């Protein structure tokens, strides 16, 4: 597995190839499987490569509060991502991360 990812260095191009891939979020109650279901550009920003949005979906069940969670992926490594619950979608609980 890759190490800890530098969030400032990640771009939409790093995530786009992993659409529909499995990720894992570490929460207080244990590991939660996630699937990356949407990768969208979000306009220009002061960020190199521009802003972008990711939507992850977790299995249905209790919602986790918005917070910074360690999210792991075999190729991208571990990322500390601020995830916000955005409602039921894609057959589960969806969470959004915005890189701006």
C-alpha cells in the first residue's frame, strides 16, 4: 500500500481512474467500506489543477457525522479527508469531499 498522500498535491486526475473503486474509511466504530461513485470538476480555485468534488457511497446504516476521516486506497495511500454526509444515493449513504 502507498503511504500517506499529500492532499495539496492530489488532483482530479489522481481520482478519475479510480471511479467505482473500493476505498476504506476509518471511523470510531471500525472500518467502513466506501465506493467512489462520482468525480466532478468544481471550477477554478487557487489550487493547482482546480477544484473538484468526490462522492463516496457507504453501505446503508447509521450516518457518520461530518468530520475528517482517514480514507485508504491501495494506489493513493491514506488520505485525511473531510467528508460530509449528503443523503441517501447510489444505493447507500453518500458522503462528499471537496478539494478547493
